[in-house]
C-alpha cells in the first residue's frame, strides 16, 4: 500500500515538475522515482478547454452555468442531471420520451407561435425551424452583417427571449448555408436562361476597393420576362488585374459562357478608355455564337452611360466656378464647426428661413450632393453676408491655412479660399440653374426597377431645349455658359452622329408618343423641314423597319408575320413626370403640339399598325401613379405577337450603368473591410445573393429632391431635441 502511494506521488511530481520517466532494465517505461520534499507544493493542472457537446440530445437542453452537471429542458424547463460520468445522456433521452411539450413540438405543423400579419393583427403561425434558419441567413446577407453575428451575445439573447424553441446555428454553418443559397439561386437562374433563350441587355462597371486596392468587375443582366416585368440580376462579380479593354472583353466572354447566355442586345458602359476596345472585341466574339447572338450584326450593341455623360458635362461647369463654390463650402464648414458659431449664424438668419435642409456639406466626389449644398446655401446668402460684415472670427477663419481634408494645416501651407463674395454668389446662382436641369435628369436615368429607355430621349431633348432657352437670356454670362454647355452636350449626344439610335426608337414604343413625338423633337432641335430633321425621320423609320423584319425572320420562321389586330387605341391615365418651372423647357409643352390624327394609309405589318394607331392621350392619373408602359404592352401583346418581342428587348435597355455601380455601394455602404477580407468567390456569393434577395423582396425606390430635404430636416430635428423630450421615450 505504501509503495503504491509513493508511485502515485511520483506521478504527480512528474506532472508538476516536468520530470521525464526512465526506462527499466526490461525496456519498459516506469514511473519516475523523483522524491518531493514535504514543503514542495504541486502546481495545479492546466485547465482544459471545455469541449462542446456533440450529441444530438443536447439540442433540446440548455446547460445551467450556476449548477454543474445540471441541464434545463428547452420545452418544459425541467432540470435533468447531465454529468457525463454520473448520468450520461440516458436520463436526458428518457425525459424527452416523457415530455409532453416536446411531443407537441415534434409536429411542426401543429406547433404555433404568435406573429403579426401584413395588417398588423396578431395571429398564430406554424413554427418552422428551417424557415427561421433561412431567415437568419437572409438577414446576414441583406444587412451585410458578419457571419460571426450569429454567435454574438446580443443576437443569442434576442433569440432566447423571442423564440426559445430555436437553437441558433454557428457562423460556419451560416457561411455554408449562404453559399448553398447562392448555388441554389444560381442553378435556377441558369435554368431560366437555358429554357427561355432570353436575349439580355448588360451593364458593367469596374471599381477599386479602398481597403484592399483590389479591382472588381460587375456585370448585370437586364430583361423583360413573360409577364412583362423588368428583371435585373447581377451575374458576375470578379476581381480583375487591370482596366484594359482585353481584360474587360475576356470577363464578358467568360460571363456569358458560364451562364449559358447566347443572345445579347446592348451593353451599357461609361466613357472609360478601355471600354471602346472591349466592346469591339466582345462583339467579334459574340458573332461566333451564331447568327442570332447579336442584332444588326452588333452595330447597335454599344450604349454609353447617360449618367456618366451628364457627370462629365457638369464637372466642366463646376470647374469654371470652382473658387466660388469652394468658398461657400468653407463658409458652411465654419458655421457647422461648433455650436457657438452655428448659434451666431442663426441669429443672422431671417425668421422662418431656417428649417428643412438647413446647411449641409457635400461629398466632393458627388456633384449631386454639391448641388444640394449650393441650393440650400443660397437661401442663407444674406446671413452669410452679415456674418462677413460683423463677425471677425469668420474673417480670421479664411486667413488660416488648410490641408486637403479641411483641417488647419501647418504654417506656410495654402490658405483657405476667401469668403464668398457678391460675384461668387451670383456665379453659383447661375450654376444652380444648370445643375437643376441635370440633377432631375440624373434621377430619371438612375432608376433601375422601372423602364428608362423610353424616357431617355425625352430627357436629352429637355436638357437641350432648356439650354437653348438659357442661351437667349438677357444675362450675358448666363447666355455664354449655356452656349458652351450645349456645345459639350452635342459632343456626346448629337442625334446625327454620336447617339445610339435605339435611344430614339425606345421613345417611339411609348404608346403615348409613337413617331409623332420624335418628329416634333427633330423639328424643334434642327428646324422644321430642315435636312437634319428629315434625315433623322427617314433614318429612324428605316432602321425600325429593318429591325422588325429581322425579328420576323427569326421568330416566325420566314412565315408571314402580318397581324390584323384592332387599330383602336387605348386610353390610360398618367401623372406628368415634370412640372412647369421658370425658363426650363417642359416636356408637356412638346406633347401639346403632337398631332394624333389617324392616317388612312394601308398598314402592311404589325409595326405599321402600331405606328398608325392614335397615340394614347396623356391624362393625369387620379391615383398619382406614373404611367406604366409595360402594363400597356402586356395588355396589347396579343395584337402584336412579333413586334412585342422586339419591344421587350428595346425596353430592357439600360441608359446608365447605375444598376452595376450600385453593387459597390449598397444603401450608401461600400464593400466593408470585413467583406474585403473574404475570398473573392465568397464576396461574389454575398453580393449576388444580396441583390437577388432584394429583387424578390421589394422594388427599389428612387428618392427625389423633396424626400432628400425631408430626411435632412428629420436629422436636424433629432439634434434639437431636449433632455425633456428624451424622458418621454420608453425604457
């Protein structure tokens, strides 16, 4: 007995002191014989990391932290012994067989939980564990949350309080689920492209992630489905090595090959140098896919981003008065830099003027935010002039030097631009007149869930007509600026040379326009009965006829493609897209001149029948809704079976690449550092799945100027709340 005790003591000494064992004469390992003095205290064993329970039975129990070896049933809260040595898992399994609450839970079809319906009423719905798990995964994707969010204490506490029946999965399981979701949706989309043989229009863009300096290329497919709904799907999000035309073309070819897309209508890109070469190489590659891959042998495939063109024109205008609006930006920065300065400024503001929008700074890379900043600042011109005359600190502020970020710089650095002068305010006021034209048109071009191709030419004409009106203004400087800006506009959008004719054709397929509106636009821009106007009228008609005949040959297998549909027109309601405004040209004034008399010529094809019918009258919609072009074609597609297929492809054209650019900036957030650290394939899975889910959940709404100002007003009201107001908030 004594010998055994000594051996045990020796073993403990080996654990504590790290003494190595020796070999016996027989070659076997024996316990060490190192002796310890009574004063030596053995070191405690290193605590082992607690291992997670792997048995399936543990999914139904919660181990209590305050009682070792005790677990609580998730369904009836009864405490069960769970010590692995004393009890094992037999008692836990036996309890589940007896637990009435667990038996009710086993049948998911009968287990009910409280939930709110769409009307806000409380009702009971079946508890579906798989559905809740999928909803959590969708939450991670839609809200751009890290996968570790499911393991956070706050989320687990939320689930334990709101839905104790659910066992939250770990981050690795969430990662696998999201990737499986991506693969499942990808398979469905590939099946759609394969079965429908859908012709698509593409948009593409390249962006550099600021956190990793890695360039990503995104490709978005657009088409109109059988139900006449405009569809949009991101189908490519890959890193690229450079921005050269060869690289872009290679990615475009690889994208079509991976998704099995055989037909392309147009590709919308910005004016980057490599895009022209990329489109040419891609067009050559598409010709090898077959005779139906392109329309008109690819001569109409290249669409230039309208929003990007407007941005280039506006940038030129801003450059001329750069010093003036930079001075206003510095003045606003001074006022907003402290509470005392803001209070001093408000004292000089006329009663009733301070409110919606107040003073906001712009984002230097977004001219539309510069427009909003200048528009709001002009309301307080008098207050700024008083500040200049009365506040010495305001004048001293402009004597300081500054760095690029607007902070005070070292001595000897470049000084701030002087305070805005009277001439500077006048220059900015003239500039805002131009920016308003382009701002409204940019909002129209940037819509991604509504048809934009039918309004594109309308917007271009509206811009040019507005510039023509401003070019005959009494203000000489305003007149010269308008003429200069119109020259830049024609550089990109000359209807005879640089404009893709599909932009004009798309406007013809708005049943409110037909060909009459395009003819009036030609006469207004180039002069009635002018050579340019007559040339455009004949060219557009001829091109439409050739395109229609091409669709007849492909869709009807060389059979007669004539239709004897009813020639009667339909009357639909609409809301005007623009309101009358000062010197700016109103589109409705052009529509008022449009002749809608029925021509008695004999119609020989569906295209002729459509063009010769009366245009749909423009009437205000009592519900205040915009006119739905797709809805009209959905109702009348049986009258034009071949023409409607042609129209589907034309209406799906995107006039800007905003749909692709939005992949890099979702809800104002760029690809964050957490997502940038993931593998490129996982990043693509998240970006694509997010867009696909959003497309199925709701339609993206484009905020207008009024909504933007209301949002600014709301933020200002939050900042003005007092402590007393906060006391009314619920705990």
